[in-house]
């Protein structure tokens, strides 16, 4: 199964691929290699990270194409996780992991007893080994792939003593070599506590509860995440490989972003990506301001939004331009990709947007469908805030019919309630709130978007609701 076919599995398998932070560094012994910092294999002599001639070459099209062969000894699910980890590089950088055909220099990804990689390009077939029970989270896979690109551990940087304190007394016997510094080229970029290349706080600790690495000046800063490339990981790859890419990772629970120069006009010939990757739940995206050059079919400047981490994911909102407000959108999971493209002609003021998270909800773009409360027909959970957005093509309206309804019944629907918004925003005109077993009238929007909002409190739960929707033309 090749990388393209495997990418189709990612939507189904993604919920299994989000691993907890793991300690990638483990004791590893290779008879014919020199092992450095426990998971890096160096041939012939030790080389300084990001200060070597070990980088992969760039093609004339500006892409760094790295052939890969993923072992058939991995399961279909494991292979899909590996592909997803590679796709994040392919989406956000000019490094492109591609299926190997006949290339003599390539990466072979194989199951291993530990997690390790060669450092940079060595020529010929070079191994990235992934332990099935310890290295199959996206960030752990990316950690080893980053070694193959020529990157060291973050805490090995030459300036690390300004940012972390190494607690030598708590390091296991024989493991102190894993905490050395190298004469690194730091690319003029800040130290990154959130890098997938950073050890965790308790790596190789000889005493339970005693950290071997403490961030300074704030020891509470988390280190050692393995959820995915950090924003600075992406920046380092793009800088060292001279990628002409505009891409950012937004990993926080909530945040904001905007087009370049906002509120002044955005630059010509922009092609920018923002990957929202929240820790859990579903991404909820809202645009506060929006103004792009208008053109037929938005062929010139546009925003496009994907339900996942790559352009292979389902499109939540296709090319959108002009000055009409964008709808709010809910991803099916914890990632959403926003793409912005401009041409060389007229520029608008751009946009500003914010993101947060919801426990439940979704975005519907099919001509008909069903919206149900969480767990329906069983009882919905406590303490839920859900948003479902239904989006029809311009010129259509949306017809809703509630076929089952049972929420907690209380005066003024103060606790559990359903609200239907005639538009795509939580601030759009609304009917409701509804609760109890009210008879909810059929609803036809005047807009081509509807937002259904549901809230439950922390006490009573009931069987919820089922709503049928369909697109209709104005009568």
C-alpha cells in the first residue's frame, strides 16, 4: 500500500494516532555503528548538528524530495500513522517524503526494539527504526525523521544552559552522554521548549519524581511533547532547507491569527498555511474580519479550510473571497488547516480569526443529513457545549425538522437547551431556547447557513434530540 492510498485512512484512524508524550531516548546498541545521545546513529565520525554537509538535496522545483520505503511489517494502522507524521512535513515545509521507486538513497522505516535514526543523509539505504509499543505517536515518528533530516535534540543546543538546567545527580549511571552540548548552528531562532526534539523532564532519571531537565527560569514549562511538529520545528526545517514557505502551527487551546500586515493590505503572491492543532476536543473557528479581492469563482485571492492536517483532508469551506462574513466552522477532530492564497494584482485588507475548542459538533455540507445530540439515542453527557454548522451553496436555504426532542425541563430553559441560529455565527438571529419536550416548529432559514447550538449542565441528562435537515430553494 503506497503513501497516497494510506492517506485516505487518516480520517478514520486519526483518533488512535494522537499519542501521549513518550520518552524517545532509550538505550540502543548497534554493532556496526556509533550511537550518540541514545537514538542517533553516526557513521564514521561525530558531526555537529545543523553544522554539517549531511542535508538532503533540493530539486530544481524547490522541493526536497526524500524517498521512503515503509516496511510491510507494520500493520495498516501503523503505516497510516507513519504517513500522517510525514504529511505534516509535506504540508508545512518543502521537505516532501515520497514513495521510493528505484532511488539508491532513501529512508527505510522499519520496526525496531528501540527508536533511532541515522543523522542526516548518509547515502544509500538508511534506517529509521520505530518501536511499535513506544514510538508510534505522530511526534515520536517526527522526532526520528527530524534526525534523518539533520536535526539534533533541542536540549543539546550550544546555548541550552540559558534555558534549561541539567540535574546531573539524577541521571542514570552510564547515560550522562545523552545530555551533552554540541557546537550547533541555532539558525538565529529561539530555544524551543515545545519542540518534538526536546527530551522530557524525567528522561533517564535514576530517582522517581526527580527531573533530569528543568526549564529556567520557569520550571513549570512543559517539555518533551510528542503531539507533532512545533511552530519553531517547522521554522527550523524551512530555514535550514531554504524553503520558500509561509506556514505556522497553532498548538494552544485557543488563539488568534491574521493575514500578513493586517489591517493593512496583505502582500501579493501570498501562499500561507496555518495548522491549528489543539490538545483535545474539536477545533471551533470564527473569523472576526474578512476582506479579500473578489473574483469569479474566487480564482484570484481566496481562503480554503480543511478538516484535518493536510490538503488531502475533507474541505470544510472551499475557495472563499470578497467581504461577506465567513461562517463559523467546527472540525471533526483536533486539527484544522487554513490556506490563504493571493495573486499579484489587487489586495484586500485580509482577515483576522480566532479559534477555540468544543467537545462536540461538526460542519455539514451535504444536501441533506441528520444532526443528533451526543450519544443519541442514549442519554447525552453532562457539561456539553456543542455547535453544528450546516452550510448550503449560495442561493439555497436550509430546512430543519426536529423528529425527537427530550432535554431537561426548567423555566426559561436555564440549564439544558437547544438554540437554532439563522446564520453561521453564535451571534446570528436565533429561535429558542428550547428544552423539556417542547414541540419545536419546522424551521427554514433565510440564509444559506444554520448554526445549531446545544448546552447541557452538570446535573440531569436525557435522551437529547434528532434533527433532519435538507437544502431547499426559496419558494
